[in-house]
């Protein structure tokens, strides 16, 4: 049986991370640190979720001069609903999910 779209362990870990601060804009580097995902996994997931209207994204001006602008992401209402559905099993009280990834 094929898995549902957006239900990989990596995607679920990312959605759970967004739920922690659902209304805040998050940068990819911060998300990578929080989830333990490598950029080769993280950024394709962010792009896919953004293309599917689960995330909104924007360019943020750098905090320090000489640094490039960065993308920031946050959940849309549709994304919050998906996160609540998909990441609910990632509750820290559930010891077996998601295996190998930080909650």
C-alpha cells in the first residue's frame, strides 16, 4: 500500500517542529537544527510543502550587513491542519514515533 503524500518520517518531524511555534517564521537553518534533518532532505520538503500551500514563505532581510537575504517559512491554516493530523503521533509521550528523529 503506498504511503499518503507528506507522511514520511522527515516530513512529519518537520511538521511537528512547525507546530511548536505555529505562527512564527522559521529559517531553514533553525529547522535543520531543531529536526536533525540534513539540507538535502529539508529543503525539498520545504519547497514541496510550500508548493502545496501548506507553508507560506518570504524573503527576510539579513540581520547583519553583508549577509544575503534568507527564506523564512511558517504554516498556513491548511498546513496547520495537516501538521495536527500527521504529527499527532509524534507526541513525546509516544516512545516509538518518529524513530530516529528528534520529537
